[in-house]
């Protein structure tokens, strides 16, 4: 049963932290998740519009625009096509927005708008090769089935995003049919979802129903108003599109306010990057004065996936501690103390800080 059949209002992701009720936005309680793979029911949900109703009897994926041979594929057609699986860490570009200083509007994500799952589906280039793109095509537009009114517009719009016609990028993309080995749950894009490894979440269009090759750059609201880095709200003259994920990491243990006592402890966390892989993670126990190498403990050090890390912390003195963790990627990028502030609060890869008070042992 797809969970679109659940009675309206029934919460099928009870373990998540609500950030907005309508449309539904839920954050993963990431401190509680110790597995490399995020269990599907614990995966964060980010929606701009109400969930769509999908009629499978009439559902099809259309492929048109600047192509020699426009196509329409059924779900059954897609299931018979060549398929690949990829583990992909996807972070919402608004993750860590709650830590932006000064604060910015938007969903106040803390550290849990990120997850790592196995996606299985049809390579995007397999479909493109059948439709044969014309030389005039410069972008591909992916249309989601969800539609609704944005607060800043009068007429309903669908969630739509484009990708540049960059062969290297497109060769990595999957039209996902399965998430962690099962048909994608309704909330995560059933029956078909775009996966763009290494890019922030907004590019991974859910409920994809149409792909349009376009001869002009796409300027839809989820492309040109949302998901751009700007420094003054309302001023788009120097807007830079949000694309690849920046190198980032979080401390998952201890969490803020955790009771930690003298003795040996394992500090734990996660680190990820966009195109690169994680080379190194360092931990500081003294607010960044000195740094120590953490151990990368994932057996999988694949591109596009996060790495678990840990650091043995021997606390010999009570007092106040400020724990920091910073990740380095294979391109030599490192997380900054404070990421560039931007009016919409995207791409916050600032170093995560946990402040703790270790008490005296009372005899
Ligand atoms: N159709 C559609 N696709 C979408 C969105 C959406 O609102 N509608 N949100 C995007 C954003 S911003 C993110 S971070 C991811 C979230 O995917 P999830 O809800 O499966 O976690 O989906 C992306 N794809
Ligand atoms: Mo997002």
C-alpha cells in the first residue's frame, strides 16, 4: 500500500520534528540515528506545496520540447528499463538555517534536513538518448505533479526546476523508482523522482511527470526567486543559483544540553560534501584553538555519500567546553567558522558548535 492511501491528516512519520504543518515539513532527529543509511520512515520531508494526488491509471512521464522524438512512458515501461542504484546524501539547502546570524525567514531547520539513502532507477541519459536532444536545447525542465499557490503569486504553479545541459552532470542523474529498495513512498515522490547526486535537495524534483528540453534558461519561481544566494531581500541583480552541496559536518553526540561526565567518551558525527569526498574531519574541544583528527569510520567512502566519524574524548577536568567539528573535502575545501550570510539562509556550512558543562563529581 502506498501511504497516499492513508486517511488525510494521519502522520506516517511520527518520529520526525515538525517544522511546518501545511505544507508538511519535517526534520530528522538526526542525533538518534546511528546507521549509515537513513531509514526511509526517518527521512526528512521538505514540501513547498500540498502533496499531489497521483492517478496511476493515467500516469505517464512525458519527454518533450527540443527533442527529435518526444516520448511518453508508463510506470511499467520505466520499470523495464536499465536500472542503476546509487547511495546519495541529500541535504536541504536550508539545513542549519536556524543558526544564521542575523536570523532569516524560512523553515528553521537545525541539523536534520539531510539524509543518506539508496536510490534505484533509470539513468537520465538513457531516456535522453532515446528522445535525441536537439542542438538548440540548453536546459532540461523537470515538472513535479504538486501544484498550489505560492504566498508571492496569484495563480497556482507546479514545483519545477531545471538543470543545465551538462553531460557530466546529467550522466550522474537518476530517475528514481525505489528508495532503500522499495517503491518511493508518496511523500518522497512516488512514482518517480529525480536524483541529482552532489546537489542540494531542491534539485531532486519529486513526483516528476514531465521533462522538457528548453532552448532558453528556465526562470520559474522555484528557480529564480527561491534557491538563489542574495544578500539583500528582494534584490536579485547579483543572484547566484544554489547548486552543489558545500562541504559540511555535524556533531551527533553529544547534543546540546547532554549530561556528560568526567571519563572517556566517543564524540560522533557525520560529514559530507558535494562532488568531492571527505578527506579529513577535525574536532576541537577548546573552541577552535587546537584541532585533533577524528576517525572516519564508514566502511563506504563513496562519492556523494556522507561519512560517519568519531573521536575519543577523555575528559579529565570539569568545566565548560565548546566542541567544534570541521570537515575537509578532496578539493581542499574546509568548513568556515561562519558561512557567508545570505537573505534566504541557504548553504549554511558553518562549523557546528556544541557547548557543554561537565560537572564536578560529587562524592
Ligand atoms: N515536486 C517537488 N519536489 C521537491 C520539492 C517540492 O516541494 N516539490 N522540494 C525540494 C526540496 S527543497 C528538497 S530539500 C527535497 C526534499 O525531499 P524529501 O521531502 O523527500 O526529503 O525535495 C525537493 N523536491
Ligand atoms: Mo530543500
